């Protein structure tokens, strides 16, 4: 639940900030008549994202066990690639996101209603598709329970509430620090998803070493204990980890985390009070 709540919070806030930028720009420039088209685009993006999630679940159910493991493992690796790209992109582009979105919306309004709907759908849809894919793989890793969905919805709800309060100027949040902290946590979550994907591919026979364990701490960290459940739910920790899983996890974190935390030469994202002013001007 906690791992999926983090995914929902991080991805949901990104999407909600995109929407707040578009809405604030139209309100402050007295073009409220365009708002229904933006909301239509947002609704289309949300519907497509939900459809993709259900589509992936239905597709997996039609497969044999071996095919399911191959499908799930491959999707896990793809999802990790997307989320890795996303955290680096947000670190680099957060400062200029407002001006870029306003420019795109201006261009779309000049081209007509359909262009506005399409622009809003694409702007939110990118975040939505990344969220759908990463949530699906994280939920698969957590097992067939409702907790991943509950955690994800809680994260989304908190993200929407935060974005609204930021838009209204009631909350000031240092976006740079927020995206750095959640980025670090997502790197660890993504490492767990990557290791889980490797394990799936080992079970499918695509990769070797299923029975070659790096360690077995199931006696000390049982999965039915509260700390075992916490480690599994947040970081996808497995008490019985194969050598290949351990290598992949360590290699991913050792490469991605230092790159993400290295000093950024460009301007850092401002506090949300400043961002809200920028998005509204």
C-alpha cells in the first residue's frame, strides 16, 4: 500500500500540477470559455490511462503461466525505464514546465477547439500512461490484493488536494525538495520492481539462476510479519533473493541514485507559491 501510495502521490501531483497550470493560465487571462475543452482533454487522458491498466490486467489473464511471467517481467523492466526517465526529466524540466505548457496552450487555441482538447489530453496523458504502467507492475509485485489499489487511490487523492491548495495559494511546498525526496524513494521502489521483473523472467525460464540464491533471510524476515510486509510493499524486498536479482538491484541503485543526486547546474524549481504565481501570470 505504501509503495503504491508513493507512486500515486508523485505521479498524481505531476499530473495535477499540469492541470493547475493550464487552468490558472486560462482564468488569469480571462479565457474561461476554453476551460471545458481542457477538462474534456483531461477526462480523455484519465479514461485512457484507466483503460490501459484494465487492458494490461485482462491481457495477462489470458496467458499461460510461463507467458504471464514473461509478460509481467518484461512490463516491469519497461515500467522501470519509464519511471527512471520521468524522475530525471522532472528534475531538469520542472522550472520551465509552466512556460512550456502555456506556450503550447496558446498555440493550440489558435488552431481551434480540437487542438486544445488534444493538447490537454497529451499533457496529462503522458503522466497517466506512465502511472498506469508503473502502478500495474507494482501491484503485480505486491500480489493479488486490494491494498495496492487503495494505496494508489490515497496517493492520488492527496496529490489532487495538494495541487488544489497550491493553486489557491493556501500551501507553500518546495517542489525541488519534494521531487528530490520522492525521486530517491522512487529509485528504491523502481529497483525492487526491476528485481521482481528479473525474478518473473527467471520463473519463465527466460533468464537463468532461479534456484541460485544470494541470501535467504526468510527465518529472520518472514513475509507475514509487519516489517516483512512493509519491506515487501514499499521496496519489493524478497527474503529469498536470487544472485541475479541482487546484482540487478545493486547495479540499478548504484548507477541511478548517484546520477539523480548529483549537483544540478541548471536553475532549481522554486517553491510552489512562486510556481503558482508563474503558472497564473
